[in-house]
C-alpha cells in the first residue's frame, strides 16, 4: 500500500486529472514550502497551469501552479517530481 515512485517529469493538468480519478481516500501535494490537501468527493477547480487547494500550513485556500509541486501522495503512495 505504501511506496514511492520516482518521476522526473513535472506535474501537469493531465497527470492531475488522473490522480483525481484514482484517489479514493487521500490526495496530498507538496511544494518546497507548503503542503496542500484536495478534498475528495467535492468539485475540484483547475486550469491548464494551476489548481485550487487547501493549504495545510496556513489554513487558507490557495491557487497553486502545477510546476511548483514536488510530490503527490495518493492513498499512501508517493510520486515525486523534479
């Protein structure tokens, strides 16, 4: 169930949509500075370059660029981006 997967590409809209499709319990995204949480089962807003997520550090809702994401955790499985 838990594991890491190295991916040298950047997160983009297509990968984000795929992660949304497969996530059942948990969708966490990390940047250098913050950790973001996507509420599953609710409408998620995103464009070609960014998405809206809950910032776990500040407690605010932020607009986050796909290119800023260093890793994604889906149901305990982490995928890293460069």
